[in-house]
């Protein structure tokens, strides 16, 4: 079951994408190393299934220590935090957590996204830049649904900055026939 937000933060062990490469199967590598919109990729891979964003939580909160360090923010500073399940035919395939420091929202009002994809908005912005991708085998600390891999990166659009963490789930691996990582 998916919980309603990060309750007790635990440290997730992240590693650079290149360092993780030898242990990741080719089929998973296509997903974790992609720099385009995950929303678009899921929609195309799952066709003709119905894609849906299920909003789990959206609020102002304090990022975990790990998230604050990734964003180069002081620990305890407030941020906009959003957790969603990216679903195909109402089955969650990916759980995502986005964290945007309030001083880097650059006037954007993201609380009105509701069950629309943050990725579809982000990837429509000209000049969007993605930072380095990191990989983890740790499950997301804010849900209990099993999955093989997670990734995160920071996306920048002008002065807007958001940390996007995406945890791929066993449902996705099973439905797409993705080979396990080593």
C-alpha cells in the first residue's frame, strides 16, 4: 500500500548512472538512462492501456536530508513536495516524488497540477536541462510497493529547479517483460 508521504526519512544509497551500468540489464538500461519524458515513454510502451497519474500527496514540507543535499539546500528548508503513482490500466508502474525548493519555484504554481503529469509540463518548457542521473536499488521510503530500481535527477528550467525521483515497480517489469538486473 502507498503511504501518504515521507514519514521517517531513511537514507537511500544512490550511485552515478555510469557506475551502475554493469549491473543493469539492457532492457532496464533503456528506461533508467533515458533523458526524455518518462510520461511519454510509459504511455507509448503501455499502449493501448490507459495512462493515468494518481496523486498520492502534494504539500509544502521539508525534504529528507538526502534530498536537501542533492538540491544543495540547507537541511530543514521548506519545499513543494509531490508524490504520484504513474499507472497503466490503474496498475501503478512507477512511484515518483518531486521536490522543488520554494525559492526555486520561480513563480510557477504547481499545486494546480492535480492528476496531470509534472513531466508533461516540464518537457514542454523550452530550454529544460536535466542534471546527472543517479540510480538506486533501494525501495522508495514513502511506499511499500516492490520494485527493482529507482532513478533521480534534477531538472532546471531558467531559475526553476526540481528533484525528480522515479521508482520503477514490479508491475512495470512484469507487464513489459523486462529482464532483471544483475
